[in-house]
């Protein structure tokens, strides 16, 4: 297969995410949609999310424990390797950033 027409790739432009950027460009007179959450609401949302995560985690750990005991747990070696490599890469990047 021969490719005759090639075009040099150009970097994509980053969108302007500053507030009011659309209005300044004349693309619309309405501002961006906004959602605000008060401090107390944030604390309540975090607390309920934390409780759900803890209960889900406990159930999942119990399920895994049972599967391991019965010999039914068969981890995916590829997925396990991917997670290990990803964690090692993240660790190496953090160490490099800390060194300066």
C-alpha cells in the first residue's frame, strides 16, 4: 500500500476554559452553566460517599475471601501485571518529581 498524500500533523488548540471566554469571542451572550455547593453540603456528600465506599469495600473483601478459600478466585495475569507496572511507573514519577 502506498500513501501519496501526507499532511504534517498540527497540534490541537487548547479550548479557552476561562469564565466569560465565549462572551468575549462573540459566540453567545449567556455565561457558562454553574453549580455551587455549600461547605456543609460538601461535607455531607463526602461523608455519605465514604460510608457507601466502606460498606461496598467490606462486602467485596468478604466475597474475595470466600472465592480465595474455595479456590474459585482466578485473577487475570495481564490485568495484574498492568496494575503493578502502572503503580511502579507512578512511584518512579513521584520520586523524580521529589528529587527536583
